[in-house]
C-alpha cells in the first residue's frame, strides 16, 4: 500500500517532464528563411550555437531571458544548433533539456557549411556564437558572444 502513492507520484513526474520537454526540430536554410518570412512575430533574434562551443552555452540563458521578457512585443528567439545531425539525440536534446530552454530550438540540417553561412550573412566568417537580428526589412548580423546587456541593447536598436 505504501508503494502505490510513490508509484503515482513517480509516474506523474515522468509524464510532467516529458510533456514540458522542448522539441528540437531539424531545419534546413530554406525552411529557416520561410519560418522567419512567414512567422507571426515582428522581430526575430536567431542565435547560431553548438553544444561544443563554451561561449555559446554561456550566453544561452541571455537569449532565454530576452525571449521571456519581450514575448509580448512579438519577439521570436530562434536557437539554431550547428552540431552535426548525428549529435541530435546524444548532445543537443540532452543539453536543451538540461538547460530547460523554452525558445524554439532547431538543428541546422545542411551539408555544405559555406553555402548556408553565405546565405545567412555574406560577412559571416563561420565562427560562433553568431546572432542575426531581423525586424521587417532591417537585418543586423553580429559575430560575437553577448552579455545580457549587450543583447538587450542590440535588440532595442532594431
């Protein structure tokens, strides 16, 4: 009899965690551009990162905070992992769950880095972290790590 309540609590915990866990979607550059072009949000902050990039991981909470604090302003923060597709289940999804990321998370499913780098921004050297800010026809690309204050300043400049 004493095991029953524990079992239900355990089961509830598993269901709750899986119900709230973030879904990471594979996306190619065309789909990413369509998501931005046809999205219902007015401003996009697209962060390019990877699980093996320490500065990227360090700044992820800043993007989470920005997304949560400015959601009412129709801001969409898109977190685009540049990890290999083969690392989706072993690295990307566990990190997303561990960090409890709430913004949309994608894994870029492209085989030619130079092609997608040029299509995102011709000035991009390919280093990460890198972030693309988009509002209407205005685009700004920044190839560096952000503090929260720096990220907020860039967002408000749009």
